[in-house]
C-alpha cells in the first residue's frame, strides 16, 4: 500500500508496509508509479518519498522478486521518479537497502536520518542491478563508495555515503524543504531537472538537446518570467503558476 498525503502543493508518498520493512513487490512498484502520476494530476509541485515506521525501504521483497513482471515494474517506477517534472525528495528515515537505495538515488534530493544506511548487497544474493543504477550511484556517492557497496556489499552510514546525503533530517524536514521548492518557478525547475539528468547521461544525444532546447525556450517565454520580474520590482514574493 502507498499512502498519499497532501501538504498544500507538496504530496507525500509513503510506502506503508512496515511489517515487511517497506520491501517492494510488483504490486507496490506499480502502486508507487500510479501514485506519482496521481500526484502530478492533482497539481503537486513537489513530492516527498518516505517509508512507514523505522525503515525507508528494505529492498525488493525476496519472496516475489522472481515473479514475472517484477523487474519491469521496478525499473518503470524508478524511471518515473526520475522523469516527473517536479522535485522529488527522498526522506530516508531508516535503512535503504537494495531497491531502497535505488529509490533513494532516483530521487532528486535526499534528506537522511542519522541512523540510516545504504546498501546494494546484490553480490551476496546472486542478483544484479542495471547499468543505470551503477552509473547513478557512482555519480552521486562517488566511485569509492559505489565500489564498496557493489563489490564488498558494505552498508554505508551517513558519513561513508556522504555523497547521497543532501541534508540530515527527518521526514518533516524533507516536507519543509519540498514546500520551499514548491514555491519556485515550475517551468524552470522542470528544465533544471531535465538538464541535470539528461546531460549527465549523454550530453550529445540529439533528442536530449532538442528536449532541453524546448524546455529552455519555454522558461524564457513564460508568464512566470514576467511575474518574477514584476515581483522583484514590487519587492514581494513571486506567485508562480507554471505557465
């Protein structure tokens, strides 16, 4: 079950499976994917992902990880987290293991509790993560920590995994930070997110360059740009609408 909680312009999506430490099975991956789409349809301007209880996500549910469709559902959900055009903040309130680490690194930013740990123990289980996960982990955590997680199956705390920690804090802190982002210009945030994600993957791909060019032009032609300038002149907070 995925709980969806509205906090003004921020939607909190909470994996509510504490009896399994929020492990993901096929149904939960599909439900989280659908919840992301529903949040956008309802007008969310920022999203916070977290887990019920003391764990963020303990990984894939090993009872169902071999089910037909699990990997497709998992990776479709992770890519949806990456692709939604609003900031996604992972409130890592406890252990983020396996698919939990994947979910955390799919988010744009991470607010991490002091006792949280990250891990990808695939080599201890005979499993594997896709190349996107390896690349993203190395980009965020650094090559050394990524190798420790992938080759030695180490679990890294907030100090060892410093590259994955944007802020220390609680889910409430993540909600407050997301609330600040929700007040910023949506088109600019969408462009910035697209640029960061796409350029790190392939800065020369023609499709990427076309998409970035269109998003860049939309910012400069937007009503929000006019509003930002007017608000500055009038010495008040801008009221952005995403147009």
